[in-house]
């Protein structure tokens, strides 16, 4: 439980890191407590690097990171006691334990707030057995175990890096329910990197889009669903490009139809009516299309910057 009011669960001020092939950042991100934030981006866009920076596994070259108003390195232990982390790949093999039970006992001893009842319930829920050998666990079982270890000390923040990768549909559903149950436990925050758009739709409050190390924006999910729309119309795509709200226009191959992607369906709809355009169909925009569009916008800005 958050003991005193904090302004931000996570506050990243211009953090950046130069890696071999990519410059991640500068990232500016402020997350208030009480929200589930999905981090969505293409492979290699920097999501795991961001999570590693938040865990102090990678130190930013520049900028600062504050977790619950605390900072690395001086508050490392206090931060880790209040933030659970499921990394993209589990890091327990170096610890040398053979069975789940031994590893879990070791993790439990590290956290004064460890809730054994919760851990037991989750073991049952995810059909984990303390006697199982770690080296024989399937990918999905490893994800489930890593989740139990991250959540059973009831942290204020959960960082989940592709948590559900490898889970079967039943385990996936159970995991969604457990994240919801976690959020019901108080003023908590989840930051989750995912490629599964259904997951974003079901449990995220906000979506942070990331591409080539740059944060393209933090959007309220409901606004993305309610305000962003696709329109299909008869006519030349050129004339729709500069209408209010229009983010992108493309010709539908082999037809005389154009498709408009709008960030503000109300504004675009009004402008289209005024122009007497014949709208054939209107549909909600999928999140991957929003990402594609933000990427195009970013690339066009970079192109202008270079020219
Ligand atoms: N320690 C490192 N040293 C050098 N380069 C790295 C390091 N870690 C990651 N990278 C590179 O940084 C880029 C971003 O990697 P990262 O794992 O953060 O991406 P991601 O968005 O999590 O990708 P994915 O969706 O595939 O998991 C990649 O090009 C990766 O090869």
C-alpha cells in the first residue's frame, strides 16, 4: 500500500541510453498511481531497455528516473521492495536452484511483505507445484512462476515485460483476471509491454507507443477507441488530406475508394458532411494502425528535420 501520497508512481525525465545499434530516448514519461499502462511497439523498439532502466539493470546515460518519489542508487532496496518485475526472460538460472519450491522460498525471504496465502492461491490457480524442476518448466509455466514471484509481496508497481508470451488462452484469461485483482488491491500501477492488442483493449487505461527508442505518445485507451476512426469514401484521397482531424489518407488498392484515418472522428465527420463527401463505411481504428500512423508521422518529422 502506498504509505504517503506520491505524485507519480513512475517519473522519467529525459532518460536516454546509447546501445550498439539504437539510441533509446530521451524518454519523458510521467505515470500517476492507479493506472494500467500498456507499452506497445515494434520488435527492437526499446521496451525491454526501458524496463531495465526502471529496474536499474541499465543505467541511463542522461536524465533521471524516480520511482514512487525515490531514486537509484540510494533507494535501490526500498524501490525493489515496492516494485515487482517480470523480465522478458527469467533471470533465475544463475541462482542455481533446482526446484520451484527452493527458488520461491528464496524469493519470499527477500520480501518482508511476502503474502504466503496469496502465493499459495496463485500456485493453485496456475497449477504450479513446488516440487517441479525449474529446468523442466515450459515457457508458459515460467511466465506464471515469474508473475507469482513479482506479485506475492504485494508491490505498489508491477512491471510486466511480455508477461503473457507463451500462455495458452485459458492461462491468458486467468492472468488478465489476476492483473485486475492486483489493481483492485489499492492505489497500484502496472506498466506492461505487450504485442497482444486484445490485452491492451481489455485491461489498459493508457497506451504508450514506442518506436526506434522514441516514445511516440501516451494516449488514453478510451479516447483511442472512441475518437480515432476510419472512414471509407468515394473519391480522390488528395482532397481529404487537410481536413480537420485527418491523420492519414490512403487509396484502397484496385478501387476508387479512399480510406481516412482520423484522430477526431467528430471533427472529420463534420468536415466530410460539409464537403458533401459520400462516406461508405466508418469503423473503429485498431491499435496497430494507430502505431503505424504515429510511426509514419515520426518518420516524416525526422525526414523534414534532415532535409
Ligand atoms: N545490452 C544491450 N547492448 C546492446 N544493444 C542492446 C542491448 N539490449 C538491447 N539492445 C538492442 O536495443 C534494441 C532494443 O531492444 P529491446 O529489447 O529494448 O526491444 P523491445 O522493444 O523490447 O523488443 P521486442 O519487442 O523484440 O522484445 C535492439 O536493437 C536490441 O538489439
